[in-house]
C-alpha cells in the first residue's frame, strides 16, 4: 500500500524509528533535497528533521525553514509534519488542535520554527498531517530527563520534581501514521497519552534519586480525543507508557 515513503532526520530519534518501521527512503543532513525534487512521486514524506546544532537562534530558524521548504518541493501524495506540543502558548487552557497558535518575541528557535512550518502547510491547503507529540520514548529516542535518570539514577537535573510531562512511544506514533495514511486521515493532531505525570513520579518509576533543579516545565492540559479516534491506544496513561518502555528496553 505504501511503496515509497521518504523519512527525514533518520540519524536518530523518531526519524530513525519511523525508517525502521516503514523501511523506505531516508534523507539526512548529508543529502541534498534538491536531488529528489524530480524523482518519482512518493506516497508520503514524513518530515522529522530539525537541526539543533546551530547556536544562533535566527540562523537556526532560517536554516530549518529552508530545509522545510526544500523538502516540500519533493513530490508526494501526503506530507506528514512532526511538530511539537510546545507550539501551544504558555500558560494556556485546554490544548485543543483548533486553538489559535501565534509566535511571540520570547519564543525560542524551536517553537518559532515549528509554528512557521505549520503555518506554511496550512496555507498550502494540501493533503497533510501535522502531529504535535509530547515527550518521546523508544529505543532510539534522543536523551531526555527520563533517559538520563535511567542511565544515571543520581544525575543532576535542571528541572523541578513538580514538572509535568506527558509521554508517548515511537511505536504509537508509527502506528498512528500507518492508520492515518491507510484511512486517508488529514489534519492536526495532539499526539499524547490520556494524562500527565510529574518528574518526581517518573523518578520513582525508574528507581532514581536525582538532584533536582528549580525550573518547572508544564506540558499543559492536552486534549487528545482526535488522536484517540484514530488510535485508541492513546487512551493509555503516561505511567503505563513508561512501564512499557522500561520493560521493552531494559
């Protein structure tokens, strides 16, 4: 059914997991998207890539927007953009997909880029999926607080124990994308579990006693009912997702 799917950002993280699942073409920093613009049409492009290595914020935004535009030129039937739950304003009420999303002067490069890329897709009025995932877990996940505590139970964190997180698995996102492509689902989706969990509770689950910091992160009150309508597994709790991750990747 999906003979040709191009995944970007496949060196690590979600991109690497999706490439493993769909077993198709990859695009990394070493590749030039222009080389593919005259290629045969792809069934889908899944754009995960984001270059964090550039230090200057303005340069980082310009570079990542240029990459997005270059990838968009590649012909495809469906474009899947991996955005972030952090595009929502802070503080915010219940985070629903139809909330107005606007940039602010205080935005970091990551949020500003995600908002700009979403806006460009919405202006195109084409066949696309925009996914706004929460914290990601999987065998190839990039380091986060949970991963650090798992590898070093007494590590030093910048975050306060009251920080609120929400977790989903690479596998769940892969299953969601598969179902959405198979059933011609389009639109914007909050990719999240049914509830949040504090960093202190996460530490207990992974048997860690880290040195906490003072910064308090709040993932917010996420409405994931749209995602649940495509993949009922998103009705699970963040705790159960962490427990599966720990069992699977011990």
